[in-house]
């Protein structure tokens, strides 16, 4: 189970046409909540993911903090142990101000920080090897005035009304590059998962095949067809040796 497993999980919440978002009130979303997912790899239970959003109360223009915790389990954990924590700070319009990925994967421990400086129009990226206390990569890239990381894009998504047959583009930055990814809302589907049966809209986000990731594959998200727009199922279909990885919502909690 290579590092792409973690990258997929950390970027698994993308499906939103960005240019319809302007003017959404900050009070509508996000709201304090925790979403818990089970992860399946090639029909095998692979681990858990939890996504928690809370107000930070900070005065730096980033009133919200989202925390994503990823942990492998079972047979997969024996093959490739993974324990990752990803934090993003974002403002009321879901523009990211910083991200921090603390990744413990197999015999590696890396920390990757990205600072999105809107005043300078730059994203500063730095990845460190914490075991060797060395910098692996440091770079800067130009960014637009408001850019979302992948996680902040989830909350933009949930303010929208996406209908089958619609396509749009989103602007995404991982700190190293900025891309415009096409998003297609494909069809309405009723799906039965651990958390229950949901009427959903299936979307495909084109982030593979050299867009954000060089690997060939397809990326799908199933959103509830109601005002909540919960991402209840997420799936990446990739070629050998990865195959398919699926996240299914198990529980949602609201404070």
C-alpha cells in the first residue's frame, strides 16, 4: 500500500464547481461536526478516516479549522501502517490559509506545511523528514486571491446545488501546483452503506491522469441529494497495484 493511499484519503473530498460560490454567508457552513468513514481496499477493510470541523476563534482571518485523521487497520496495517493527521485553517469563504500534514507511514515520519499568502499571491511549501531532521522539498508557487485546498473544497461543495449533467472547473492547490480540475455531476443513485440508505448524486472529479496526480484513474463522490449534501461514499478506481479504494460514511455527529 504505497503513499498514494494516504494522498487519496487526504484528497478524497473534492467535487465542487467553484465559480458559483461567491456571496455564500459564512454562517451557513461550515458548522461543528465530525464525519467518520470506514475504508475498504480491494474488498478488504483497510482503516478509518474521521473529518472534524471546529471554530478556532482566531483573529487571523481563519476562523475555522478542519482536522482529518487517517489510520490503517487490520491486514492492511500489517502490510503498510499509516497514521496521518491533516489540519487546514480556512476563512468564512473556505479560502485556505494554511495546511499541515503530519504523516507516519510505515518507517517514515514526514511533516508537510503549506502557507497560502493571499497578500503576496504565493503558496509556500515545505516537507521535512522528522526522523532525519532534514528538508526534503521547499518551494513557492503563484496562487489566485482565494484558493482552496482539497478539504476546504468539501465545504464549498456543500453550499451548492449540483445537478446531473452539469460540469464545471475547480481551482485546487496542494502548495506545489495550482490546477483547474473539471467536475462532472453524472447521475442520481440510491446507495446502501453502513450509515443507511441514501439518495445521492454521483460526481466525478478529474484529479488523476496528470491533472493533480500523474497516476491514471477515476475519482467519484456520492453526495446526499438534500440540503446537507453529505459526502457519504467516495471511491478511487486506479490501475494495478492500487486498484479501488472506497470510503463509506459510518457516523455523523453534530455539536
